[in-house]
C-alpha cells in the first residue's frame, strides 16, 4: 500500500511517499480504509525524536494517530464493527510504527468509535486526539462543572477549540487566549477571547477579578506560569505541554485511547454540541507540507491529510 513514512528522525524532509508493507489485522483489530488523517503537533515531535525516551520507534515509521475511514476487514474476535462501518479513531500504540498516514491502517477496536454521521471524513478525522484530550482533561483532571470560570490557552487551536465548546456545554464560563485574528472565531465557540503576550494576566483579571477556577494549558513555559498565577483559591491547573505544571500544583496529562470517551464525543458532534474546523487539507503525497504548516503553529482548528479513492476502491 501507499503511505507516508520516515526511516530516521529529522525535519519534514525525512517524510517519504511510497510503498510500505500492508498491515496485518490482529484478532482485536479491524482494517480501516483511510479516508482522512489529521495532523497533530505530537506527529512532528515524534518525527524529530522528541518522544524517543517515551515511545520506541520501529523504523520505518508511518506517522499519524488520528483517522476517519471505512472498515474493510474485522479481526477474528471483533463484534463491535462490520465491513462498511464508518469509523474514527485515535490509533495510538505504545510504540511508533503503524500510523494512519496510509491507505490502510489496522486499528485496535479500543481506539475506535463510529464516525459522526453529520461530519465529513475530513472534519471527523480532526476529532479524535484533540477531542479526547479536551474531554479527558476537562472531566477527569480539572473536573469542570457548571458555574466555573475556565481559562483555555490557544483557544482557536485544535485542542483549545474543542475545550471551549465542551466547557461551555458543561455550564462553565470560558476565557480563551487567541491572536487578534481569531477573536471572532473564539466568540463563535462560546468563549471570551483575550490576546496573547505581555499584559495577558491583566486582561484575564479584568474579566475574572477573583481568578479562574480552572486553567487548561496547551502551550507551557511563560503561559503556564501566568495561568498558575491566575488561579482562584483552590483553583485547578492542568497542562498537556509542560511537565513543570506539577511544580505549580497542577497535573501533566497525556491523552489515552478510550472507546467510550470517543463514542461520547461522536454523539456530541452529532448533537452539534461540538464542531471541528478544518483550516487546510493536503493529499497524502503532500503530507510533508501539512507537517510544515502544523509546525509553524497558530493554526485555527485542524490540518488534515486525505486519501483519494477511485470508484473501484483503489487509491
């Protein structure tokens, strides 16, 4: 099959488009014909070797953890899905090798849920990782509840935009940091936008003089430290970007595959509680360009890679 892969760590130039081995379908997996796969910052961080101490790389590595597509072969013990089912998945294993930037991926059923019927394949591919991250942090770490004031950093980004929508759905008031160009977008999600940079703390305090009940950091560094300073007494802090959050009394969190959580997110998407904004799409063979754009940062919503199939089912 055709796929994007890399055989050594490095920049986007190490990504190659070509033939790789077809995936084997284990008893607890299904073979998914990939229609779209979204790009996440973790993809280029893995490609550059930043996660080498955490995840073993079995070269050549096919990158990508997000997918939307169609089941073409269930494993021998699979009863959850059948041929023809449209699915989404956060297809992460505890090593790097068999990713989603390919024509097919063998996905464990624990990583999958049915695709929201009202979303395109492109939008659906952008939901799993960011949706699970936002949902798990808000519900299992920060315990956001009705009446809370929540600060979401990078509120126009992939994780941030979903976090704003989910926090509002839980009855919270949301203050979201974003560039000036994305303020209207953050408002459309239900958040109150504030600009990045010098004076951020003062701008947030003008909206929440007593501090915020929960802060969701997606950036780290100075932004994390400012978020910690803005907490109200007994305020909760979580970061997905900077382990130093622990030193500020918060928790560092790494998203995990969870079929039940993903199923819930799919239902919320169908109820139009959450939506996914796709800013750019690239064909599979141009995945390196998608990586470059994602690595530049400041993306509104998601960047997605697509796999085109002809009427006979071939790519």
